[in-house]
C-alpha cells in the first residue's frame, strides 16, 4: 500500500499536464458551448464597448436554425458532397486488392523489360496525341504515367503504395491551393487538356446524325434498367431465402441506386449531346460555376480518398486473411471473383464497418478547409457546408450562441448516424 501511495505523486506529475490540457482546451470549451447554445451570446452585442448582459433564450437558437432556409441548404450541400464516400471506399478496396497481388512468374529482368516497354508505349502515345493538336498536357501526363508504370514493374507494389499515399504527406491547404489553380478556367491544365478533346468530340457529333447518339442513350437506359431489375430480383430472392443479411441487403440497394443514377446521367448526356455540340462544347468553369463547384470538390476528394488511410487499412486486412481460406476456395473451384466474394469481402467486413463509420463522421463535419481555401463557400453558397456555416456564424458574424446550437445539432446528427451504422453494420458483420 505504501509503495502505491509513493507512486501516486510521480504518476500525477506525469499525467497532470495532459489532464490540464484536456480540461482547458477540450472539456471546458465543449461544456461551455452547451451553455452558449441556450443564450443570445453575440460579440456585436456583448463586448467591452456595450454593457448589454447575456440573456438566456433557451430553445430560440434551435428554432431559428431549423426554420432558416439556409440551414437546410447547407445540410443539402453537405449530404451532396458525401455521395462520393462509397466511390472512395470502393476505390480504396480495389487499390488494396491490386497492390496485394505480386507479379508472379516474372523475374527482375522480365519486369525491367516490361517497365521499359510501358515507358516507350506511353511516350509514343503522348507524342501521337500532341501531333493531333491536343497540346503538351497529354504528353506530360503520358510520360508521367509511363514512368510510374516502369517504376512499379521494376520495384514492385511499394512504389505504387507510396505514390497513392503521397497526398497525405502534403499539407491540406497546399493541396487545395494546387487544385484551385488546376481548376482555373482560363489557365488551368485541366481545361487546357479538355478543350481540344471537347472540340474534337463536338466536330465528331455534328458530323453524325443526332438520332444515333439519342438512340445510344435510349439503348443505355433500356439495358441498364433491365440489368438493374435483374439484380434487384436476385437481391430480393436472396434476402427472402436467408442467404443475404440485413446489412448486405441495404448495401446492395445502395449499389443499385448508385448504378441507376450513373446510367441515367450518362443517358441524359448522350441524349442532349447533339444539341450541346451544335453550340460548341466548352470546358466547365469548375469552381466558378454553381453547377460544377460541388462536383469539382468531389473529384478532388476522390483523388485524395482512394489512396488514403482506407487503402492502408484494407491492405492490412487482406494481409491478415489466412491463406488456407483461399486454398480451400480454390479446391472448391472458386475463381478470382468467387474468392473475393466468399473469402476476401466477408473477412474485410470489420474493416469496412470501421471505415464506413469514420467516413460518414468525417463527411458530416468536413468541408470547412475546402470552402475556406478554394471557394469561400461560393459561388452563391453552393459549397457552404454545415462546418463552414458554424465558422461563419461564430467568427464572421460573432453569433457564438447560434453557432454553438448549430454545432450541437451537427453532433446529434453524427451521433445518430453512427448509432444506425453500428446497428446495421454489426448485423452485417455477424451475417
């Protein structure tokens, strides 16, 4: 007992700074924000130059927020930007599966020859595109892609893992500023590469009957509708027979919905393409266009999310799958897709469960850095998320009480969504 008491003082001395920092910078601000949410705390009213006291207004901040049209608009912006989360998770899984497969049956010399061949083919393709009048951007991209392939064939998947994870070695603000310049409608490299391609596409479309493109769009709608209907029937039948659990059924519905939206969007583009080509196809204005600002941010987010920590988590999960399971699946006659469906995907269920929860939490409370750095919340508040709304209300207008109320409503939504994910995710894992 005396020894335990003698160890108590050194332990408190070591842990004290951590507890003090947590209490001062985390616990106290969080508790104080709860108090502020029920007051009219406003820096324009309560400061050293005005002697107006802070009043308790109880639920008025929450009522004002839930009846304000801008709150629901910003919530819609936040949810719209979260559409890319399933695509990013699927891309991370695809990369992880590819990067855990070694180049079998080839020695170092053969892989070196393949690397040089890929570099030569990429260089030739870049020169061909430049000779067609597409500028220097395709040439640079082709040479860079060929160099990456050559390094990958020579050194293995380590180079690919490093390159895909490279965006996380860079400061977020620096990456956002870089993408902002890339999206520049006049001097950006993205539009510089798209302009000749869209010009050639417009000439090709105007030189063919409009009914051809519209017919392709209708055919795509019919084929996609038939395929989605067939998959939906199989999914419902599998759930009715007990082969698919609740989590798998909801995941399947989400995939079917996303596939239907993509097919519908591509069909609409093909249907309207002749009319657009008659007026000339021009590259988007990206961050300066209210219709393209959110898709531009989503594209940048996918670029960063595919090779993020999710990829490393999936790589670690795949590496921990017992090889005996794959051997048993091969003995049963399972091919590559069968091994993935019946071995890899079920074994990765806990990893996917964790990734989905963290991705949804980050999606609901994210968007501030991007909006602050790239768009300022515009154009016409098209990229203002709830997190940026809290910043504007708290630090731009000084309404700390109202900003605290919005922040706690965000917490309630994040907590509720996390509980739902945990409920259905746990059931899916147990399935």
